[in-house]
C-alpha cells in the first residue's frame, strides 16, 4: 500500500503544474537548449519581419542594434564609425568603440589629416621665420618704451629712431613711433633749435594728407604746429642779428644793444604764416616763450645780466614745460645771484624731465661748492659724469672743488681729462688757473697758446688773478664764484 508521500509524487507526475511545464531546462541538455533558443530567435526575427511588412511594427532605419539585437542609443554610438557601442571600459566618457580604438593605434591620422598637419607645421615655421626677420624692429620699439618708462629720453629717441629706420626699409610707416619719438625730441631738444624743425618733419612723415585731417590725430597736429612756430620764431631772431644794420657794431654800444633787444621782443606781437598738415595756411603770432629765450641769449651775450635774468623769470612763469630749453642757464644764473634754493629746484625739474640729462648735476656741483660742501660738489659732478662723460662743465666744476679742497694735482688731472670736450673760453681759463696752481709750466704754455688762437678778451677776474691781485680761492668762492 502506498504511503501518503508516494501518492503525492504520483499526483504531481500525472498532473504537472504550470511552473513545471514552462521550466523545460530540466528536460534539455546544454546543446539542446542552445538549439532551441536559436530556433526561437529565428522565429522571432521572421515574425518581426512579417509584422514590419504588414505595417504592424515600424523599425526605424536609424536604429542600430548590437550583436544581441539590442538597440544602441545614439548617444552610446562610437563617434568614429557610428555603428558600434562606445567602449566604456576605457573610461566612462570614452567616445570610440574597441575596433576603432585599435585601428587608430595603427592609423592615427588619415592621409588628409597628415597633409593638413604638415601644412600647419610649414605655415608655423614660416611665420616664425618671418617674425624673426621683423623682430629687430619690434625689439627696438620695445626697448624705446622701456627707456621712456624710466624717463631716459635720450635713449628712447635713439631706439625709436632705430625702429623707425628699420620699418622704413620695409616700407612701413609706424605712426605711433613717429609721435612718441617726436614728443621725446621736443622734451629734450638734442639738436637745439634745429630739434623743433625735426619734430615737425617727423610728424609730417607719419601722416598722409587725408590722415592729417582726421580729429583722431589732433595731438600730432598740435605738437607739429607748436614746434614749427617755435622754429620760425628763432629764425626770425637770427634774421634780426644778421641784419646788415647791426653787423660789426661796437659791443659797448648800449644804445644799439637796447635797440636790438627791443626789436627781438617786438616779435611777440608780429604775425607769421605756417602751413598746417592739411595744407591750410595759418596766420599766428610768433611764440612768446621762444621770443623770451631769444632775448635772454642776446642780453646775456652782451653782459645785460639784469635783462637776461628777467627774461628767464618770465619764461619760467609762462612756459615751465620748456624747462629743457632754459632750465640749465636759469639755474646757473640763480647761483650767481646767490639763490641756491631756486637753482636746486630748477635742476630737480631738469632731472624729472630727462633722467639722462647730465647738466643738472653741474648745477648741483656748482651749488654745493658755493655752499662750502666741497666733497658733495665732487660727488655730484661724478654722478653727472656717470651719465655723460663728455660734459665739459662737469669736469670743470669737479676740478674747481678739488682745487679748493687742496688737491691741486688731482684737479689738474681732471681738467686734462675733460679738455677735449670743451674748446671754449671759460674752460681754457679755468684750466689755466688750475695748471698754474699745480705748477705745470708746460701745460700753462700750451693753454696760453690756445687762448691766443681764440683771440678772446681775458675776463676781468682772470686778469686780476694773473696780475696777483686776486687769489684763486677768492675767485672761486666770492661773487659768482666763477670766471665770469
């Protein structure tokens, strides 16, 4: 007799459950199961095809399936072939499939890409080569700017000119370089009065007739017209001096001196015509500052020191921006009048105007000597010589300070070093006194021969020294403290 358990098993075998009917894996070996799945997949494809043909199911032509017939989303497709799934095993954001990745290892660039790459390399090398050829011009301009930023205006002009010349050879007109160089020339006047005309020439070179009419270049026009007006004013001054009426007049003729002085001053009320950059004729009055400086030069040359001083006082009031034109002369005269503070202030302005101007250090040296600070006087002269070793007055001021300090031989050596840079009366007479005090008779004879060639009248104080009426100490410490 069957027990309860056996009866239950028999029942399950004769009446299989739904679960057991669906789970056929128990009745298949592995090979049979694989074949069954293949048949099932083939049947599914056929049915899907029939349904698609009958319009029951629509399959997008753009959809791509993987090897397991799973649709690959567009964002997961390889960016190269566009047909396979991205290989995210490389990285989460990797954009290529494994096959494309392998191909790129062997063929990283196609032929067109190689050609483009070579073209880019060629153009880059060519650009560098061309720039290397042009670099000199840009380097000059950059160096000029560096000097300008340090207020070294002489060097700035030198490098601006080098840049301008370089670009001119390559038929390029560097407008800003012309403008910047012109401003520095105007501020330093390296060629005296001629510098004013040079400024106008530079700006004329920079702009075409059309550009000269544009408001954007008003700054150029203003600087150019101011320079040209000043140049014409000085020319008018020279024309007065060259008037046959005044040729070879007696230097002691105060009446004629006064007449010429007044005629120069009258230029400030007279008109002159200059041509603007656009070709327009402009009628202007002569430049007042240039008239005053012309009067100063004339008055000082004929010992009219009061008039000369008054001209500089007014000039400093109305045109302090022209400090390079009159600053040194004014400072020297202030010292001779005993105004050391004013002289030092003017010298400071000269330093601020141009750090490469050595003339203010001659003022400082002169001023310190008159204050009795001989060692400071020598140091100031040395500062100036470090800037410009060819400034004769720096040698002269240094030598005088050393003479007063008792170093006569040292003073003579300094004068011997500077004699080649100053072939004029004051330099010769200072050298003569120092050579006499140092006991160098050969040098005294040599200097006297040069003075004779100069055919100049011996200054009163020097003659008194030579006559034994005035010691060198009093000559260089009392009154003006100098030859004149």
